[in-house]
């Protein structure tokens, strides 16, 4: 779909178009396709590798795994626990692990200048998950895992946000006081606050695929137990083993198709990019004009590249999550 869209863009301009605008379209379109191709092939490789690993191994009891060698890839399933459960603020759910991202938006009503500023703060508790299947316990660190968990997002105007959200907003103001003061001196004002939470409900069944590591020599204290081994999770899912594998497979196939389509699009758009840049550089302009226009072109292109990656791989992730968590509902 993306290559076709960009090819349509390529046909909207020609020799009669403004050289700068034509070059901007070409750079944004070709750069977006290049990044989709690079990230697409990488994401496809990672997801398909995860699918292959899950299909090759079988889920083992934790007690059996702990009797075998360490530093190996294992698949486990058990109940997620935590020494001190965290309360998720959007759902009032007690969670064994989760991540909260708070984004405050500043804006100003000046249409010919940049209009938005953002501050983002993250709160993570993704390690120290205790996985218990009745035969034993291990710690799970899901910090770097591909997670199929529950999530929720909410957005409010600053004056309408709940007390706990406004408290985070005030903490951000204290932490970034000088930056915010400079923004407000330039006409910006805080407009909205968005909170996104991803969480693993306490007591839920968790499927984990990752590398088993021995307990540290000085031990660790979780739920009153000492010396628990740790699994550095590559995949942590609320779905069943089979649905998780198929979720990874779907993401891998979609990422590969997006990357392949982007690669085809690059081959079609490269002559357009070269031609537009040559025509733009042939224009008689001062050095300063080239610097200013080139900077604006790069900024706008970078935004287009980022949005393309966000939409493309965000959509792919949604499909994988739908398949995986559908398996959880039907389990």
C-alpha cells in the first residue's frame, strides 16, 4: 500500500512544481520507504526467529527446568506474582508488572511557527516478576521482552485531569522547570496530558520464552525466597503458547511484506529523488537560503519518516496482539 501511495505522490509534481516542494516530497517519500525496508526486515527476522524457537521447544515445568543446565533458552508457563503488587491508575488493577508513559503537550496558536512541545515521563516495573507453576519459582525480567499484555490509554485537558495525573504534571514542571519556563515565555501553554499503561494483572497466567540464568551469588529476596533463578524474557505473553507463536508469525510476515513493498518502492522512486534534488540544487540561491530551506526540509522529512514507522509497525503490532490475546480469551 505504501509504495503505491508514494508513487501517486511522485506523480503529483513535475517540472512545473516548486523545486523545493518537489525535493521535499521526494526526500520524505524515499526516506520513509528506506526506513520501512530496513526496520521491516529486522522486525521480520526477530519475530520469525521467535516463532521458530517457540515451535521447536515445548513448555517445561519450572521444577524440571531448575534441575537442568543454565544459560539456555526455555519456555515456561505459570502464575504471575510480585512481592509488592503495583496498582494501575487507569484500571485500578493490581499488577505484577507494568509500564506507564505520561505525555504532557504544550501548544501555542502561532500557525507559521512550530506549535507543539512534548514532555514524556516513564514509570516501569518490568522485572522482579515471580513465575510460579506449583513445581517451582523463577524470577522473570520482561524489560526487553516482546510483550503481549493488556493496555489502556486516556487523555484529558490539563484542568480536567484526575488528581493523580495532575500530580504527575506538577512533578514534570518541577523536574523541567527551566525548559518549561522558556516554552511559556515563547507563548506555549500546557494543553493536555495523556497516560498510557501496559500491565500484567497479578495472578494471571503468563507464558515466557527466554534465557535461564542462575541466581546471583548474593541471592535475591522475593516473596521471602532466596536465590531464585532469572529468566531474561524475549517473549512474555498472556496468550497461550500456540497463539503467541502465531502472533509472532503474523507480525513477521506482515513486516516482511511491508519491507519488500518498500524495497520495490525505493527502486521506483530513486530516479524521482535524484531528479528533484538535481533540479533543486540547480536553482540560483544564496548559501543562507540553502541552509534554511535544507534544514526545514530535513525536519519535515524526519517527522514524515517517524510517522510512517509509527503507523506501519504500530499496525503490525496490533494484528499480532489481536491474534495472541484472542487465544487468551478462548483458552
